C-alpha cells in the first residue's frame, strides 16, 4: 500500500477527549494499577513486580512493563495477547527469574498503563507495529538479543521479530505456531465452520461492532476467555485483575483497528509497507523454536502440521493435553516455562 493518508480519519474532538483521559490515566497509572491489584489479588503467587511496574520511552510509546531476575541475566521477553495482559505470565516469570534470567513482560500498545507519547500519533495496530514496539523496547533497555515468547497477538509479534530481526532473537516459544499473515491472504474465504470461529472479527468491522465493543468491554472479553479456553475454570478475581488493562483510553481503538486492518477495511501506515511486503511472503523462521498448543484451545488456530515447514532451525512442537486452552502461559505456566528453559539451552 502506498496511500499517504494511512488511516481512516479520526474525529478530532474524540481524539482530544481520549488524550485528556490518557493524560489523567498516565498521571496515576502506577498508583491505580498497584492499588487496585493489591485490593483484588489475594493469590500470594502474584509477584510484586507485576503490580509495581517500570516505564520507559520506546519509540512512540511510554511502555509499562514488569521486570524480574538479575539485570545481568540472559534476557527473556514475554508478550501477551488479546484480550489478556501481563498477568498471563505471572507464574512463568518468577520461575525464569529464579533460573537466572532477566524477564521483561510489557503491556502492548493500548493495554494497561502503556501510553502514547504524543496525542497525534496514529493509533495503529497493524501486525508489524507490535514487533516494531518490542524492538524499540529492547533498544531502550539496552538489550541486544533476547529469548522471546508469546501467545495470540504476542505469538504473532515474536514470530515477526524472529522473521524480520533474527539477529535480535536468540530463540522462541510460540503458542499456536506460525501466525504471520497478510491483508491479501486474509481476503481468501475460509470454510463456513472456520469463518464462524472468526465471528468477532466480522463484528468489529462494522460500526455497530465498534460501539458494541466499547460499550461492553468486560462482558465481551470475558466471553472470549470462555470461548477460547472452554475448560479453564478461572475465577472472578483473575479476570478482574486483567480487566484493569481494558481501561486504557486507547484500548478499544487499538483492538478495532487490529481486526479491521486484517480484513483490509482499515489502512496501516505507509512507512511500514516494506515490512508488510516481507511478511506477506510468509518468511521462514530460522532461529531455534518450540511451538506449543493446548488441546482444548477454542480460538481459531492453525493445525501444527500446517506450519512445521515454517521453522528451518532446530524445532519441536508440543501439544498439551487435558484442559489447556488458548491462554496457555496462564493455564499451563510450568509447561510454558519449561519450553523457554529448553529452547534457551539449544
């Protein structure tokens, strides 16, 4: 795409209101998240690092992140998905930190206390931008190379990092395998059953869907949790802890743009066209990789045999049986941590 008007126009009054809300949110972000988390969380397994956050300017963002482990440890970057947040890794991170790794767990753009530096920055959520953000975060923290891991949006993000910047990625753990896509590829119709699984993507493509999502964020996201992990018996406190991330004033706009961009009903930024062209070629990933899948994953996902050929380096796949669904790091934290430790040893 070469259009110099990269996104649909955004109502200026709405943007001004959003920025005012963002400023207020940012001014109290650590206190709000720390205080509310302490009130809501009774589980002693939640590490203090996940409620007392760090922030750093990285590219277009002021990224909020949890950090655990020794500063001189081998870096591990863990990236969450939608509609989740850093608490998906609340049990993974301590185990890796205890093993001597420096663990960084950031909130993605539009989530939690992560904010945009400028009110004028386009609230872009095309696939490549999240990887650009993570590389900027690594640069800001002085991390030359990291072991990367993620699920859902986070898996796609680390896939893109490994494909476009392999020199920055030592090894990877990716839930649901290879998730790089393209707008052109997404124009190809799927089977009726597969299309049904993407119902929310088509809903978000409509104005009714945008309004409905903004109006019913918590109910909608709770439904996604249940559909994506139908056998995960999460409690209200677990959901409420993550639901605080949806209060970011840019959250709904980022989510809607992400899914509209995938279908080609919203544009990305022209300056990232070259990255998207590379990704549209479905590049092979050559860093050491372990892919994981939950046997009870109710979200749309490719079959493992569909992506094995996309990994040319040392590679293993593991499907976790039982009740493990889409939010694999939170539902099976030991298995995810084991995969990180294993791939780091290759």
